[in-house]
């Protein structure tokens, strides 16, 4: 096959044949089950030696995928139902191989009651956009080609007998994935609540504690500790980093950094080497440079913190135009921000500066300066005696 060929994989929870015996829909697309199917199809193609480029596509508004596909002459299209993860590797491999080598160019895996996969070749399709399994068959019919499917795995022994049986099969598959990780040198403290998507990269020496969830292409470096009860999605965790009971989405944490417990990072946060983000913090679009410390209960939005800074507890950065690259809070190297301070963006705080606790800072602070913005304290002598009716 040429380098120009692509293998489109389409998975959609709207596939009309994906029903359980009770007639109830198997709405599992929101879970990472579809990633298991993706891995099986990819492994089958690699085993067949096909020179293809995988393109995940769907009509179900899945992030980072195409919503329509228009296969070229030699492209291969694989439509998989939510039950696709139950199909055997051998059957998937056979169906794809059949389509590549046959003149019919169409094959299915499973029976009509539980159709796991439908495979078609671009030369058998029309030029129209294909969005469903039914559309694939209709396109083949419209081209005047035969649609006698080659059925693999006609036996329904692997079909769930009930909804309970279906979720038991999912749980079995999850444990098989965890077995693979343990054999690869990953330490799993307890399997309770642990879930790892197959489309992840977890190195030897990683420790997954109870309740850890690793999803969607995340990378975990050697010696990192995740959990307990941490959630990692579309993020990269460096060697020796520790994420304690925290939620990390679309962000990166470099080696030996620490986050948590009970903190949340989102929208491309970047925690550099040996930086610390304390408990109950919420960060969005924020960079914490090497050796800096963000103390507990901070809410930082689109903030750039240079090296060796100390951010006191309860500090808040207020951002009104987060989409503007110039509208950020920038904190220079070695600066100390006092507890319960509020920084209004856009603002630049120089190197080795100090911000008095409880200040609301709206203007830039020069290098080495002390910034204070609060009312002077006043004491009223004898006030308590004059107000003797006070409960205080």
C-alpha cells in the first residue's frame, strides 16, 4: 500500500445495531472504552503490515476528530459500534485483510444482532461524505458493487447476555489492562477505582494509588506518583512528580514537581521542575517556574510566575480578558506575594519585589520594591465598654 492511504476509524454510540439483549442502548461512548477498540484495530493493521495513517473520525462531536470523512480511492474505512472492544483481534485482522484483498471490498465482524465492525474500501464508495455504518453500505450499493458481507465471529457467545453482563465484561477488560501495566513495571497500590486508557504512555516505576484515573493520551514519567484519587487527562507528568488527590487536564508537570492535595489545573498550565502547588488551589493557563511555591487556597488565572517565587495562601489573580496574550499577570524572579493579596491583570511585578499581605495591586511594581495597597489600621480605645450590649 502507498504512503498516501489512510485507515479511517469511526466509532459512534448512535450505531443502530449496538443494542443489548433487553433492547437498551449501550451508551458507553463517553467512557474510554472506544480507545480499546482503537488499539485493537491499530494492532491488527500493524500485524498485517499495512502502510496506513490512522485518522479517528466521528459524527458524534468528539474533540480532536473529524466529523465527516471522504475516503479516497484506496482508503479503508472501519466503523465500530460501542461493542467493538468485544471483537477478537483475530476477527478484526481477518476482516481488514479480507477487504484489502477482495474485489467486494466490504466485510463485517459479528452478527446482525451485535455487529462489532463494518469495513469498506474507498474504491467501493461514492464521493459523498460517510458518517455512519448504514451510510457505508448505502454508498457501496450506490456504486453498483456487491454487498455480500464476509461475516467473521458469527457466534454470539461473546455478546453480553444482559446489561449487568456487559459492564462485567468492561470491568474484566479494565483489569486485563492493569495486569499489563504491572507486568511492565508499574506499581498499583490497589485496583479499586483505578482506570487507565490504553492510549497512554506510563513508564516503569510509576506508582498508581487507589482511585487514580489516567485518560486520553496522557504521559506519566518514571517514578511519578499519582493519587490517591487523582484524575489525569491529556496531560504530561514528569519523572518523580507527585500528583496528590488532584485534577490535571490539558497541562504539564515537570520532574520532581508536586501538586495537591485537592488542587485543579486546567487550560495548559505548566508546572516546572521542583515547583510546588499546594492544597486547594485552582490554576488556569498558569506557569509556575522552577523552585517556586504556590501556597494553599490560591486561585491563579493566566499568570506567569518566574523562578524561586513564594505565593502566599489565598492569593487571587483577577483576569478579565484571558484570551489576550498581553493581558496576564507576570511575577518576577524571587518575588514574595503576601497572603490574601489580589492582583488585577494586566500587571507586571518585578524581580525580588514584595507585596504586603491583603493588598489589592492594580499597578506595576518595580524590581525590589514593596507594594502595599490597603487602608492603615486604626484602633478605637474604649469601644468595647461603650458598646456593652455587644455580644462580643
